């Protein structure tokens, strides 16, 4: 099976959820997946807790929570993102059928990961590995390099009216 490059981007909810759903679907067919969180370190999400029960899926929370109440220093963030990039370069070498680089596009849009570094990961991808990258702000060059691009667009969201994220639904 030939692995493709997918991007889930846009300002709407569901990018990580779609990528996790793909990993679950792949596991159901006996394929292995590796999910690397670039920006969501520190807190285990509901899906990460559930995924520990699925043998075919491994999850790494490497990146620091840059969007939280107490974001790390830029130096600390770049160090953890470098570790995540190293993990990504190794993961796409063919040891997994599916690799998800969650929120790597956000790290790129914030200037913490370069487009060149992401293009290098794409070029290192094994022919059989499916690569999914998520996050807002996919660049034109990354969109051109991808085989499939889905844009999640927010039309209405309860956060806009001041509602807080709910455990088990949003995280």
C-alpha cells in the first residue's frame, strides 16, 4: 500500500479528532500508528487515555503546552519541539503504517518549526507510511506537497459565547 501525505487544517474543531479516528480505523485493520503531539504536552487528553488500550497505537506527548495558561519559555519550547521533530523523522522511516504529527502546523505558523523542517520529514517518509499533519495555518508549499488536504472551518462554536471546554467532549 502506498502511503500518502494528508493535512487537516483550518480554524474549525476536529483536526486532531479526525487524525485519531484514522488511527483507530487503521488499528482495526491491524495497521500500526504513532501519534506525536507537538503542542499539547503536559495534559493527557481523553483520546490519549483511550488509545493506551489499543496495542497498535502509540502516543508521544513531546511538545510543551504552548497555548496553556503558563506557556514555557521560547528556548524550552524549541528544545521540546526539536525532540518532537527527531521523533517524527524516525517515525516516518517505515516502522509505522500511519504517523500523525498533531499540531505541527501550529508550531510552523508560530515560527517554532520551519516549513523546511516539515518538508524534510515529508521527503524522509517511507513509501508505505501514511503521514497526517494537523493544525491551523498550513502553508501553500505544504498544501502543494500533500496528497489530501481537508480544511475544518468554524461556523459556530460554544467557546465564542464563553462556554468552557468539557472533559470527555473537547479534551
